[in-house]
C-alpha cells in the first residue's frame, strides 16, 4: 500500500448495501401471522434421527424416501428430508400440555434438481396439539397462511391426498397468482400447490407423548422457495441458493454510490 496516497478516512468505493434474503422475508411474514396465535418458532438442526424422520411418520423401510431419496450419514441419522419430523421433539417436550409451534429447517432430498425443485430447500411446518382440534381449525390456520404468503382473501382449496402421517391429509392449492387461464408455472391448471396439511394420526400423536383419546393434532407445511417463486415470478427456484448478489439486487440489495 502506498502510504503517501492512501487516506483511510475515505469511504470505500461503492460498498455493497445488503438486504434480507427473500427466504428470510417470507419466514418472517409467516411468523408475524402465527406468533400472535400462540405459535413459538423453532429452528431445526440439519440432522434428524431416522426414526423420527421416517418410521414414526409411517414411512415403511422399503419406502423410496428411506431407501434412495434421502442422504443418510449413519444408520440412525439422516439429513432432514422434511420439517414434519421435527414435531416429535416439540411434542415430547410439551406433552401432556397443549403446544403450538412453527418448525423451520433446511431439508434435503436426493433427487435431480429442476427449475421447480432442488436438492436443498427450506420448509416450514406448523403443528398444534390440544383437545378438540379438527378440520375447522386446520382450515382457519391455512387461511392465515394464505393471507400471509399470498394475499388476504386469495382463493385457495384443499385436495385430499394420502400421507402416511395424516388422516385425513390434503394438498393445499392457491389460485395461480401468475395467470388467469393457466401458465407454465401452474402447468395450465390455474391452481398452484403451496403445501400440505391434515390431522395427525393417532400413532403420530402417541409417538409425540400424548394420549390420542385426550388431544387432537393439526399439521401443515410448505416449501418456502416455492412460495417465493409464486410471489415474485421466479422461473427457477434454484437461483435462491446460488449466493449470487444479482438476485438480491432484485429484492433491494444495491451498490451504494457516493455523489
Ligand atoms: Zn398459472
């Protein structure tokens, strides 16, 4: 460094002014809606016990999630493949008292990446356990979710889908916010899936340390990157994890320019 010409009091040239990553923005929007309803936010670790990740949620040993779609790091540990598995730790810590929790975590699946899916993604799950919960409560919570991530009053619907840990279980669709008559993003259907929800089975409730004859449990979850794709019209959600500042520039990050 040339000591004669350097002036350490001068500001740096065009320093990068960062901004919050869109994944954090969506997570905060959801937390802001659910924390007033009594939900506590939990960040989950990357690793999960394979029994909680698979077996206690009803995935048999021969299920593809167990055999080839997940990254195991040992006989009993797996890189979390969904945040639903985090419900057991939360439930066991709270039982027999009621609990409401939002579970947030990075998840991993050993699948070929595509513009609509990635090997790594962020999931958010909500779980509530207390006496007397039912479908009206699940629908009320999903209404709050759609309000928070899309828009107040935005049309949404349930499609019954079979999951091993819910009875009944549903996929949650919203009217595609990017088209009126079908587009590439919604594959021409006019509806886009944003997540899933349902009533947890008695087996799951019991594995969480509760008596199924005393409480009911509702659960819902969504892929955060997919929500961002819907909100902002991203054509390739893999761009969200590229660590490329050009993406953040589109969400408010910028180079500060001195006059
Ligand atoms: Zn569409």
